């Protein structure tokens, strides 16, 4: 576990709501997140997936958790304290202990600087090493931990690396900091299948070997199934189902979850879709809509 950081605080959302002003909308605002509550435990480490279609409120929740967007109502609590009321020293600790991995591996780097910069900034900001030699050794160790050879990436500019390499450099930064929590917002949606698997395996390694809990945000149920753990299903800003991945996948209790499962293409050319799902059908799905319990076979990645 993390030396000197045995306190390992819990991360909790309590009744979080996020509304945005909007024209030509009843009431004058849109509700992106609607009374969402859940908690993430640092010990034992876990992987919890938050899955839903585009526009369901997933990324807004990520912004709330990371302190980038203050919720309209409710609280984001770290160790029982509202993160938007932390002292500067407490917030610095929070920033170290809750690390993001964003979706776009192209936008997270400044094209005018070599990729080394994001790693050295972490070393200096959080005082991870007291000499340059120790800092370089730490950087090289973390790059190898995410299956990158230091000589192949250090000293290069972002455009000289693939999307998968850039995304794994951000995982190397996470490895250096050893946070309790990773907030991964659609981190593999722009990666090809082989690199996607490597990325997911690294998250599993972080859980098992370094005790990191991950909130994995995605629209892709196949990646959720591969990671295992717990899953929460969100639609229209509300979490409508939660539980172990195997249970939710095979015995969905909510009609929206069943709709997501039915949207997974089957790896059989003889089992083609014969019906279409209209987007406005989603408006008629609520907690009282029974699910067809005949779930499809487990998705593959």
C-alpha cells in the first residue's frame, strides 16, 4: 500500500445535482445530474464502472468528482469533508490522491513541449524526488510499469507518439503519484482494440499491485465486462441500476440496462439486428418499466 498514507479516505457523492442554464427549455435549465449518490472505497481497492449513453451525465459527474465543476446541489466528500471547502493544503492532498485520466490522448499534451514535461511537473509539484537522478529513475520505472520503454518516448514531442503511447504516459504519471483513486473518463474510446486491452490490464495491475480504486466511465459494456467489479448504469442524469458486473450483465433489472445490452453487436453474422431503436423510446423507460430478463450472452472484447 502507500507508505505514510494509511488513512486512505473514502470518496463519496451525496445527493449531487448539476443544472445548466439553457434557452427554450422548461424552467430555463437542463438537469445533467439528478440526485446522484454513491461512494468509492480506497480499501479494499475496487473498480467501479459508470456506464451510459452519450449525454447521460457521466462526464459531468467526473468533473464534479475532480473539483472542476461545483455541483448545483449536494456534496462531493473526501474523508467526510466537502472538497469545495478544503483548505489549500487539504486540496493539494486531494489533487494528489484523486488523479484523472481523460478521453482524448491528443488534447492532454501541449504540442510545443516534449512529453517529458508532464512527468517532470508531477515530480516537482509533489516533491517526489530530491535529485534529478532520482526523479529520472522514478520516471523510467513508471514508464516501464505501463509497458513503455523510456528510450522510445522520452525527449519526443506528442505528435511523434501514437495515441496509445500518449495515454499510457498519463498512466505512468498516475503510477508515479500512487493515488488512492483514479477517475478515468472514457479513456479507451479513441484507442484500437489491442491497445485498449493493454490499457485495461494496466488498470487491473494498479488495483492489484498498488491498491488503487478506479471509477471507470464509459459507454462500452464490453470494457466493463472485461474489468469486472461493480457497475452503475446511468441515464438522464440518474443511476438506475447498480451491482456486480456479472449480475447486471446477465440479470438486468431495469429496462434501460436491457436496452444497452441489446445494443451490443453479437459476434455472429447470422444474428443480425432486425429491429431499430428510436431515441425517443428512452424517454419512456423509468424505474417501473420491467426488463426482459433474457439477457444476451456475455459481451467479448
